């Protein structure tokens, strides 16, 4: 696949977050070269990075300069890094925007919550450890099986992600695992769920789990490149039981992401 990376300049770095758990969203990139087939970010992205999902990315080259100015002007809060892109996708190796943003934010009294599907996060263990009181790192693992490649063609192999969780946790960084989206007939069986729960238990990570949530563009993209996906409430009720039973067996702390979000939303209103 031909990948195109464009440098763009921005006027703002932090955006208000639509998610109740974050005060701000910080997205150093527009689009994502991991190109996951189910990615809901497609529905929140405009222009070429959305139209050619997984092959075009915009790099906000002046992000750190803008962020340094902004942190002195806005109330410190919790920053989701990132909410509609992966903060450790390939261009981060060169641009180091995520690395720089963590230092600026944590140094200015913000909390930073990172979520990624890349092992590159381990590169920044020094920064993450230095700011461990203000930082948590979530790694998304839908399954540890090789079939992850079908839906996450350019993301790191799940073993590399598991290794990243182990290394960060061993270094004292607060880690969590996102088991999601859980997709009917793809990763909803105990054989997929159990190894992820086991990893959460081993590393002392909280595990958030969630189902696939329909979105127009993501639905169409999945249907075209994989197959149509339809999740019913009765299917989800069964999957939840499976997840909770496995978590109870391992003594892992597992949280239904949707329920948690609803509770956070209620608390904030
Ligand atoms: S890594 Fe995240 S943001 Fe990137 S394509 Fe996959 S789901 Fe979307």
C-alpha cells in the first residue's frame, strides 16, 4: 500500500473532549496508518485521511509549540492522548510529538491518559516513569491470536503489544488493557478473551472491555473489506457473562467500558 504523510500546521492543540472521562483530547496526527477495519475514528475524520483510511496521515508539526502556549492558558485537567488516532503510529518514530506532549502536559499539572496499539510506547518509558503520577497507558488488544491482522492490518502484532504492557508495568507505569471492540464471531469466544484477561491479571492492569459500536463509515468499511457485522443485545449479554466469569476466575479487575462511561457521564451532569 502506498502511504502518504503530510505535514500540516495547527492553531490549536487541545480540544474539548466529548468523552466524560477526559477534559481534553489531544491528537497529534489526523488519520491513522494502522488502518483498522472497524475504526470508529473514520467517522470523526475528514478529508483524505478519512477517504483513504490507513494510507494518508497528517502530522501536526507545530503541535508542541502550540501546546506549550496553551497549557499556561487553560485549566489543567485530564487529557486523552489520543482519541481519534494512534499516538504511536509510524510517523511518531520521527516526529516524537506524543513524547513531547506527555512531558509538556505532565510538567504543567495535567493528567495524561494514553491509548495505543503500538509497541513504540516502550521507547518513551523514561518519560512515562518520570511522570508516573500523572500518566496511565492503555494498550488495545482485541485478541492475542494472529488473526488480529485481519482487522488490524498495520498495527503491531498483539504479542508486541503484550510485551509493551509487561515492560511498562514492570517499570512502574500504570497500565490498562482495552479488550475491544469485541466483534460477533471474531473475538467473542473464551479462547480469545481468556489470554487477554490473563495478561491483565499478570501485569496488574485493569481491563476495559467493550462491544463493536455501529458507525456508518466503519460499518461500510468492515462490510467491504471483511464482512457485515451486527451486534445484538442478547449476543452482548452472553459475551459479558463470559468475560465476567473469566475475570472472576483470574481475579482480574474488568470493567464494562460503556457502563463506566455512563456512570462518569451521570456524575459529570
Ligand atoms: S489504531 Fe486506533 S485509531 Fe488507528 S486505525 Fe486502529 S482503531 Fe483506529
